[in-house]
């Protein structure tokens, strides 16, 4: 896929993509008070974080979009995201913030960094099995915030919010926590305006799209609770697995074959280069009769745009452009 110039709104792009535009603390919130924010169904009181740690690209780029690079203690970024980080519009911000680990998020890393606040998702950083949860961090006096999208998998009474709305909630909430509400409102307003424009342009006949992340025996893909479902929908497509009440999940190939996708969008992520993923899909016999493979219709989705984050709308703009280019 040819990479074109990002489609951010002109008035906001200069600010969002440069480190020179660090967010100013709202003048009415400079004092050392606390704010209360609801996260995954719980009311949490937050002082202003001084040593914030973000996990993976979803967390990190939400922070960068709000101009908070200079308010971060560091990031934890698995090496599988290296290619996407190198292509990020916030590359300079990535370079300006210390990378604490290139592995998964761990309690040891957070404590060693003397963090006072951690941003991650449930089962996307936070993990009962690995011993790093919001409740465990509380015992050390460390506050945390979980991505709203990930609340779908959290606790006995999970919270379900459409992925794009979940992104907006996160940006506004993080803005409140760091006292940069005005900046957060500006970012969200821009994203909503561009999303509305895409909805206005959606065709009546939606293109069927299969989102492929990885996997050969069984594909790893997006259900209706993850960002790619919203990206495909905004772009004028229909996620062939949108009936799955899941975030990211594994399915059998027969479901994909039966759905007969017209386009396959391939997430550029992990140890395997995206070209190799596409070659696998092209040579995989069960998919050979699908319109996507017959017509060589593959679209590449950057990992940083596929996870919940400020690049989701841009990803939809790019996919919409691609879908229009292959219409008969």
C-alpha cells in the first residue's frame, strides 16, 4: 500500500504532530487537587500524574495526541511494534520519551520507574495472570486508567462501548486527568468531524472486508468490539465478522471462506512482514475462490492505526480511499 500524507485536519495537524505543541495545563486546574473519572464502571479519584507510564501504541499515541510527551516517565513498547513506531507521525515524541522495556508490561518495570500512573488496557497490558492489575497497583499507591474499549473484557460486569466512542471517552478522560481538557476537546472535535464526513460518504452497498492480523491454522481477527470494526464501517465497508461480540479473537477459516470477503485488510504488525502475510493469504487454498484473492484486493492497515487510538479515523479515511479505488 502506498503511504500518502496523513489526512489530519489542516488546522490541527501542526499542533498534534509536533513536540513543540506540548499541552498547556488549563488555567482553572493548575492547583494540586484531584478529579474523579469513571473508568470501567468504577469512580476513580486522580491527582495530576507526575510520572506516567504508557503501554503499547494505543496508550502512547493517546498521550502524544494530547501533547503529553513531556509529562511521561516512560513507555513500555513490545518490539513487535517497532516497524509501526518508526512510521508513526509522533516519531519525534517516541524518541523524546524513555522506553522502559521492549517486552510486555510488568509490575517490576512500573515499580522500577517509580511510576505514579499507568495507562494500558485490560488483557492489553494489565493481566491477572502476569500479576499487574489496577487493584494491585493501588496497593503501591499507583493510579491507573484502562482503555474503555478493553472494559468489555474486565470484571464480572463488563462495560460495552462502541470502539470509536470508547476512543473519544479515553481522550476526554485523559485530558481531565492531566488537566488539558481544552486540548482533548479539540482533538475529539476534529476526529468527530472527520468521522461524520466519512459517514456522509458511505455507499449504500457496503464492501465486505476481512481483517487479518495473523495466524495460519486459525486467523486472529477483529470482532465488533475492537477498533478495526469501526474503521471498516466508517470507510464504507462491512467487517465480515462484525457479528462476533469480541475484541480481537481467533476464528476458524471456514467462517472467513463462507463470508466470501471482497477485500482483505492486513494488519502490519508482529514478527512477520506484511508482504509475507499477503503471500500466505494468496497461496492459502481455502481462500482462493474469494473475490479478495481472485482480484488481488489487499489493503495494509498499520498496527498503530488498528489499535484504539487517534489514528483510527485516518485509517478509515485511507481505507475509504482504497475501497473507492477498487469499485467496479
